C-alpha cells in the first residue's frame, strides 16, 4: 500500500488521545493486542494495525473501517499491553470521532441512543417468556415499574445539550 | 438479600448507565453515569450495579471525575438542571464484593438450609468484573477466586477451566451478531465435556448471551450447546429454601431443570 503525505492528518492522534487518554502514543507495535484479541479471531479487527494507522494520521481510513466497531471492550489486550495502552478506550475514541465525521454507526447503537433520549433506557421494559412460552410483564410479577427520570422532557433536553441527539443524527 | 443483612431499594429516577453510548459520545456516557451516581448520593444509598458493564462505568467515571476537576464542574453544571450534584462520596459495590467481601462465605454457609452437594459449577466472571485491573476491579484479573469461593460456600463443587476468563461476546452483539454468538458458543461447547453441571455468573449481559441466546448459538454452530446457566443469586436462593418462582427460575431459557432435579433429589 502506498501512503501519500497528503493523506495524513498529523493532528489526528491528538484528537484521539484527547478522548482516550495519552497512552496510545506509547504503542511500539509489538502486536500483543492483536494476538490476545478474542474478537479478531472472527472479525476484521486488527488492533495493532488500527493503532499504527491512527498514529500515522490515516484518519479517513481508520474512521471508516468496520473494525473499530468490532472491539468487544473486553480489556484482554489492555491487561497484556507492555506499554499500558488502553486499547479499548482508543477504539471507543475512534468510534466517537467517526460519529462526529458523519460515519453511520451500526444500527443498534442509534436505536439505543434514541431510546435513551426518549425513555431513559436502551430499550423499554420487555415482556419476558418462560421456557414454556408463557409471557409475563413486571406487573404480572407484582414488581413496581422500572425507575426512570421524573421529568423525561427535561432529561432529554439535557442529553441534547450534552450531544446525544447530534450523535444519533437527530 | 435481607436475610444476609443487605437491604435493596431501587434508585428513584435512575436511567441508563450510558455504557453502550460511550461508543457514540464520550460526554453522554460520562453524564449519564454521573447522574446515577449523583442520584445515589442524593438518596443516601450505596450503589449496587447488577451488571458488570454498569459497574465498570460507575468506577471509571468516578475515577475520571476525581482526577479531572474541570470535567467534574462541567458535569455538575449539567446536573444542576435536575437539582443534582455529584460530590464523589457514593460507594459503588459489585455483587461479588457484596456477597464475598461484605456478607462473606462464612455467613452464607451459616444461613443456607439446603447445601448443594454433588453438583459442580463453572464460574463465569465476565470481563468487567476483573478487567481493567488498573481501576481496581472486584477480583484479580489473572486468577480470580471469589466467585468460586462463593460457589463452594453453597456446598457445591467448582473447578477452573481454560475458557474461564473469556469474554461472553456481548460487546459486539450489535456490530457483529454472528461472531458474538460464536464467541459465547465457544465456552458453552466445552463445559459439559469438562464435567460441569452448570455455568454461574452474576452479570445480566453475560447471562443473556449464555442463557437466552443459547438456542440461537446452537442453531448457528450446528453443535450441542445446550447447557444450564444460572445467576449465582438463584443458586443462593435455592440453598436458602426460596421457592423457584420467586427466583425466576422458569425464566432461564437454558435447560436448568436437570440441575434442579439433581438438587431436589439430594435435598429431599
């Protein structure tokens, strides 16, 4: 692959570390993270490659890759990293930046974001089904309603101010 | 839990901990987590987040706000709209810490009336109960023992197994559904052959992967993944003589009946 200097955004890693913390700059490319990654065995995620490209400043390529969404945030790599890089937090920072650049996240994240904005929870209370296919609600078990913010419209306003509505493209 | 001198009340006004939304916007996560911490402070409660991910969120945000006063002020300015303020006093406990460190295996041994002899369980901690160790998790990241000790306190047997510290896969359920099921399946496929009667966890997200998604995992892998999965608190309740309906055992989607029958046979 040919890397042209015009493709590099040298400020990119600073943007990343503003969210993820400074540890990312210490990476010396040993590859322990990719070796310990349980997701990478099945998905396109190669943590070492992502971090190298991010440090180089290949912003567009990194932010548009599906791989940054395939990290399970399990912290196995972080426990093993000899340089103390918080790789899961780097992946989360890259996702944040991708969203800011207008990359569409996997659909489920948008649904959860919308539901939190409107109801305070990632999904409304569900009916549950027993192994014998009987359905129950909280009320049928005499359980009280789930807690939620007393004033949902105020809650939603603050979250909009924080930036959630913008993040889900609403 | 009252029999163990632990009183449980719901947090009034609680919302999502924000963990899944950290993928979209870091400040949204920080705000939502702080808001729940502030509610606990306002209501003079210690916090017991049931889910590993919620627990890590609370601990991580507590740490961030403590080390970044400017961020804390920014969050407090946002919380003021609901007359909330986060000071940093709230104590956050994990289910494993409450049961192992606060209640203790000795008390559990004394309070149970029906010990679980003859059954052998595999413990599943879940990633965020043990990692990242730099934030001080409920148990050791490389060789945790608390959940096994708690299983032992019920009179049941336990053993370690190679996949013990592995992830349940829930973290990519949204972005890579099939891979997530395969990761959960990798553990389920090993347990029966390893001589276990059941898998035990405390985390609802892990529980969802191993229990509720079990049929989907089996269908995807075309392999035998059917295996009983329990919350630790369900086993504790059984040993304390609590009835199965109260423990919600009919809501486990995995084949728990085989374990329940063995348990009843030994305690009848």
